[in-house]
């Protein structure tokens, strides 16, 4: 089994806790901290889980929302398991496994 590592992004929740309900609320606040993002970029940052995020943007968000990075990003680790193969009524029967024949043990080379 392999471990799968990911993270949950909580920016929208933290914004709501601070009385910020529109993504456009972040635009001037980020600009005051030297982070220039378009309205579309801010919308994606709030509405979706980012794949990449600069540390400057993360630090600005933490300053704006008076929170720690761990309040915005929650890492998790999940065990990855192989899903069991489902056999339906229309599936062909499983194929037999080929037998392995071992050479005879002993010294008879007849």
C-alpha cells in the first residue's frame, strides 16, 4: 500500500469567520501587502484548492485573516488501497492461472 498525501484548503471558511463573504474583498487587502492578483485569480484561490501558492501570498492571507498557515492548509495522509475487482453478471469467468511445473528433484537424468 502506498500513502497518499494531500491537503484541505480552508480559505473560504476562514474568510467567513472574519466576516468576509466576497472574493473581491481580498483584492485591495492583498494589494496593500504587495500581492497583485487579478479578480479571477483571487476567485480561483478562494473557490478552488490551489495546486501552487507563493509564500508571499500565503503570508499576506495569514496577515489579513490574522491566522496561521495551518488554519488555511490542513494536510492529510490516507492509505491508498487497490479497489476490489467487481464481477458482474455479464463479465466472463476469470481465466485460470497457468501452472508452473518444477523440474524433478533428484539426480535421475535418464
